[in-house]
C-alpha cells in the first residue's frame, strides 16, 4: 500500500492518478475532508491531518511506502508514526533551495526535514524541485480581468518544473528499484522567463497577455500583506533578485528517472488554460 499525502495538491493529485494508472500497488489518498475530495475509482480515500499525527494511525495501517509533502511543522512526529506503523520507504518533497539558497528560512526548514528523514531509520528518497510551473496561477485573476501581468524580473528565466513531472519521479521512486538513498534535483526542460510564460498562456488563450515589468520594491509591497515581509523578500530573491548558476541549471533528471522528457511550460499552460479564462 502506498499512502499519498497532499493528495489534493498539484503534485499529490497527479501522483494519485499516475499510481492508479500504473496498476501496481494499491493507493491510499490522504485528505482532511473526504467529502470534498475526488479521486479515481479504486483509490482508497482516508481522512487525516498531518498537523495531528495521532490522526494518521488509520491512514498508515498496512502502508509500506509514503509520499510526504512537508510544511506542517510536525514532520518529526509524522515520521515517527510512519516508522511505528511499519512504513519502509518515504519519498519526500523538499526544495532545490536547500542547495541554491540555504540561508533562506524556508530552505533551512526543508533541510531540517531532510535530516529528520535521513536519521529516521526509514529508507528514503528526496526530491528537490525548482520553481513550479503552477506558480503562474498567481497571475490568473490579472489575466482574466486585464489580459496582463505586472511582474519584477520579467526577463530572468528559471527552469520551472511541471508538477506532474515531480509526480512522475515520485511514482518511479515509490514503485521501481534503484532510488533508495537518492536525492534528485528536478527542473523543467529549459529556462523560461515571465515574459515567455505570459506568451505561452496567451497562445493557449488565443489572445495576447501583456507584461509590465515593475520594481522589486513595488512587487514587495504587493506580496508582503499576503506572505509576510520575510517570505516576500525570499520569493523575490528566487524570482530573480538573487539567482545563481545552480538555481539556473537545467537538470535532465525527469528523463533519466522516468524515461520521458520533462514537460514544457507551454504544455502546462495548455492543460490549465481554463484557470485564466
């Protein structure tokens, strides 16, 4: 049995579908509210809350492999519960910033969870994705209302990764041999700038999406009320204010691990065009 946490999220939902299609081990999807979740027939749905590890006991019953999306602050207890339940392998989603920007608070938190897993006595695989293609959904309201976006660093390209590719590598790690004790950096197939992303979304929509480049200061004023001062600065660093060669590197990990080419941002835009209409 494979347990997928974050099963309604961008990565988890894709992983549930991919595992179900592969027809291997039975799949169990964890959600806080089963009445609001929809999964393919044959996928077992179970309620639980990672912030309350005691609630995970039914979800972990019979589970041998666990897909874990951290960020709840109770990862040590979750990993303890998993080990006590007999989980043999955990695939963890971390972040490429553990290597590229270790000084950032979120990167330090991800590194701490990685070390918890590595010291837990459970077999592990760690995934370190770069910027998600789905981050472009931040622009959805602006594109729907104004057919435009306002962004800093409009011409700095990052190798944004399709969440389904993260899921594909996770599926391989959960179901195929050769991935225990491995750490994978995951990127898309090429760097893509916000300006190019807007062009791809516009092509999917059938009309132009214009781009207005704004200053870092203005972007921070917009982001801070929702993210907080420190997080907004960190995100802006990663968007272009503090890029480095390692953050900009395009890795071919998806193709090496799964045998399929990494999906392009253009493909992501075509698949998600309804969000921008």
